C-alpha cells in the first residue's frame, strides 16, 4: 500500500512541477509580449521614433507591425520550449 502512495505522490509532484514550469514559461513570455507591445508601441514611442527603418519611424513600426512579428516569434518559441519541457517530464508523444 505504501508503494502505491509513494508512486501517487511522485506522480502528483511531477505533475505539479510540470505545471509550474508551464506557468513560469507563460509568465516570461507574457512579460516579453507586454514589454514589446505596450512598452515599445506606446511608452517608448517618442524615443524609438528617433530611429528610422526603411523610412518609417521605429516607434510607428513597433506599434503597427513589430509587436505582431514578436508575438508570432513568441508562439514558435513557446511550442519549441514546451516540447522540450514535455520531453523533460516524459510527456512527449
């Protein structure tokens, strides 16, 4: 009976660790997303507008397109990192 309890406790701890790793990753990515979309597109737009890319002010570029590119890159990074976490916790397909 105690072997079943220890096995059950190990599975619960592993599931908790997996969930914690997932939430930590999502938290980091949300901070990056917020910093790029809100920070670069709104808060620091005046400073970024002093730099030009292809004739457009960098603040305008971040507000219109840059934050979208960063968001798509974050999605790909999330998939890559979650696959790595899945393998670490032996949950890969």
